[in-house]
């Protein structure tokens, strides 16, 4: 978290996913190319410092591009093998009602991340060489392996 060009990066067997984490509660929807956020007590929440929803899909695209550029600048063992980089928007507030099936970026509750990664979001695995390089590049190698 917060070490790479994207705030939250999940390194998977098939590449990287930048997770755009949103903490807003209330009703959040995406329809006709627009995000909408409705909640009670909005004035007081904004006064207390809760950030607005913004444009999660644009934020996801920006984080994806930054991560892709960062990876492209590193020396890879096989420059021809593509390292997939994508994004997903994750809402972590248990008080959120989400209706964003039409979002251009996969969008779901935090409890759905695992199911998405194992189902519709599953990526084709990278070669062992590419995966090892990626894990080392992002610092995801467990300490036990580093000591060997």
C-alpha cells in the first residue's frame, strides 16, 4: 500500500490490479456515464472531512496508467511478455447500497473481491519468470524467501 504509483495494488498470478478503495456510505450508482452519490447528513459528513465520491472510473484509469508506466520503465527478463494491469473499484463501507453494474470498471463491495478474482476477474497466469520478476519489482517477495 502507498509505495507504488497506485495506492493499493494487488499482485496476482496473472498480473496487477490497482484497487480504488471508496469509503462512502449511502446510495451509490452509475448510470448513463455518471456516478451519483446520495446520503443522509451529507452536509455534516462533508463538514467533518469526508471526501466526495468523485469519478472512481477516471481515478481507476489514472492509477492503471501510472502503474503501467512504472512497470514499463523497469528492466524485465522478457520485455515481450505483457504484464496485465487493470483496476477495480471497491466500496468498503458496510452502509453503502451499490448499483454500478454498468460501470466501465469492475465495481463491487469489499466482500466480493475474492469471488471476482476467482471468477469473472481471473487472469491467465504469467510465466514463472514474469511472476517472480513482478513480485520482486513490487516488493511482494515474502521475507522467508529473501533470506534464502
